[in-house]
């Protein structure tokens, strides 16, 4: 779920370009102001949302529709940049969207999302402590953190005999063509930066160049850069060791008991996906009701047992199964959350990352 990372100035330029094209295509006419609420032909209210695939239990969506006599349109998105592009183009009128930490920061700067009146919610107030006022939303005004996790090392105990403790273990020559990396520039370059003791948000060219040189030395071990089918490759034991989000690692371990997961001693990326309300929302009240419905403790427990990621709502934990509460992968991430560093918007420095990433992958 952690894809890319674009600079704010680049985004503003793209947004102005798209806006100008829209004006030309519409003869310069002004867009009508959205109605306060959208209803379908049957008179039911409509809630338009954009979220990751398989991130909400469909049974809960149906239960919400029944309780509020509404219809939920679920638009599946594959990455943060896709959501951003749709919002900038103005073609998608979402009432609620999902976005990751660094993208929340960008959307706040671009004034694409509204503050959320949490006084209208009953169930979002007992958050995991470090997510109550996260770095990307310092006052906790614009976002409701939904799920979270850590990017760590996944490994197969059948082939990796010594438990890895450091990102440097991926460079072991015994793992030639058996290492899998996320197909994500900030994650992979950030991993190499962490290995060398640097911030994964550095804008220092020498540190980035050093990380890329290090990664070039890793390439003989790398079988693939993958975010879409990484779980399948690890379950099938094509990959023996590599990077993985903790939620995916938990899923993989449940499918293959030989799978282990560790947070490296150098730390890594900590991330959270968030529920947000766009400034163009037609049904903000229903969006608030939907978010709060998902956070009702029993609903939240059912939901996260279904999706397999770790949640933010402490009130839901007593309703979880013992298996979920003691999941060794999720517990490893919880116990090492203090080793995490959020990805941040690095503005124009993203150009250095993009160039370095292209150079790295072109030489594979």
C-alpha cells in the first residue's frame, strides 16, 4: 500500500495543468456546486468511497447499507497517486477516501481534504497512542488512522537457517536470486538508507547515491521487485527472504507456517492508512457515520479478522480472537513501533529518488 511519493510543487503544477484542460474542454463554464447530499433514483442516500481492495469486510458494508438505508459505491484504488489524480481531475466525487500517511500530508497542503468533526463520532477516540496525533497530521484533525504496520524482513525458515536481524542480511550471497523487494522506490531506497544509518527521508544526494551503489550490489540476489504478487511468491517458496509489509507477512505466515518475520535492528518504514473526507464530499455526515460504524468495537474486530492487518482501535482488542491478539507477525510490529520512521513528502528531492530508482531498475 506504500506506493511512490511525489513532490508538492510537481503536484500543484500537474493540478493547474489538468484544471486548465478541463476549462478548455468545458468552454470555461463553472462547475455546479455539489448538492448537500446525493441520492439515487430510489430515494436512498449514496455514499461514494475509494479504498484499497479487500480492506473492508463486504458483510460490514452490507450491514451499514441496511442500518442507514443507503447504498455504498466502493471504488477500488491501487495506490495513493491514483486517488490523488482522480481528485485533482475533479471527475470523481468521493465522500470518503483512503490514503497513506505521506499522502495525507500532501492532501492537507493542497487543501483537498476537510477537517473531520470527531465530536460526531463515538468510537474513534481510543487509538493506538502514537497514532492519536501522527507526524503527518500533527493535530489529528484531518485523518482517522485505520490500519497500520511496519515494513520488515520476511523469511522462510526452511532456507534461511539463521534468523535475520539486519537489512544487511539480504546481501548474503547464499540468497542469490531468492530475495524479493517491494516495487516501491521510497521503500527500497529507504531500506538501503536505513541499512547505512540514514533517514529514509534524506535529501542528501551523497547518502542517496551511496544507497543506490549498495543496492546495485544486491541485484544478483534480487529475483523481483513486486508488490502485487509478492505474497504468492513467498508462499510458493520462490522467494526465501525479502521486504514485506507486516499485514501481508501475517497473511503469508497463516498460509505457510515456515514463514518468519522480523523488524531489523536499524528500523524501517512505519505506515498507516487513513480515512479522509474530501472537500468535495456530497455526503460528509454519512461518511462520518460510516467511519464510526467501522470503528464500533465488535465491527472493528470482525473487520480486521477478515482483512488480516493490524488496527488502531484499542477498544476492539477484547473482541478479537486470541490468535489475532497473539499473532507473532503483528506482535513483532507492535513491539518495535518505536523503530519506525514515517515516509514524508520530500518535495523536489523526489526527483533524485526517481532518477536513482530508474537507474537501479534499468541495470537489473
